[in-house]
C-alpha cells in the first residue's frame, strides 16, 4: 500500500514555472512603482503637517502663558521622534526657524529624498497656523 501512495503523481507547478511567475510579478512592480511615488511622497508629507500643527498648538499655549513665542522646541515641550537616520521612524526634522514676541516660524525638513529627484521636502507653519509647502518633493 505504501508503494502505491509513493508512486501516485501529485499535480503541482515546476520550479521553472514558479520562477517565471515571480519574474513577471517583479516586472509589474517595477512598472507600477514610478506611478506610485507621488502618492508615497504625499502620504509621508502628512507626517510633517501633523507635527507642525502640533508645534503651532504648543507655541500658542506657550504664548498665552509667557506673552511671547518660544525660541526652541524644548521650551514648549515638543519631543522630536527619532529620525530614520538614527534608527527611528520620523522622516522629517522639526525646527523653530525664528521666533519673537509676536511671531514664530517652524519648519519640517525631510531627511529622505522620497522620489529620488534630489530635492528634499520642506514644510513651514507660522503663528497664524498658515501651513504651506515651501519645497515640494
């Protein structure tokens, strides 16, 4: 009985058929990737927008307490998430570009060139919560 089970043929794919399918899938991914890069960049820029809105909210709170805007992120209690270059998850470095008693400007600069064109994405926000993309990627 054992010999009959061992001799029975099982329908399956050959190794060469599997390799051909994998090559075709790889080619399709390479063709689709350039079309998806703008979507990836847009999704990652959401991180910058959310972080800058948070900084603006913290600055506003600081302004109500001290009648001026803080010159540094530590004064408002903002803690930068570890950057990808440091083994973390953040794609943007957040900084306070300038601050005075009546105004401030914070920037988020990407540390990664998302679409490989040589430009790094930069966003900024001010005391009026005017969020804009300074350098698109």
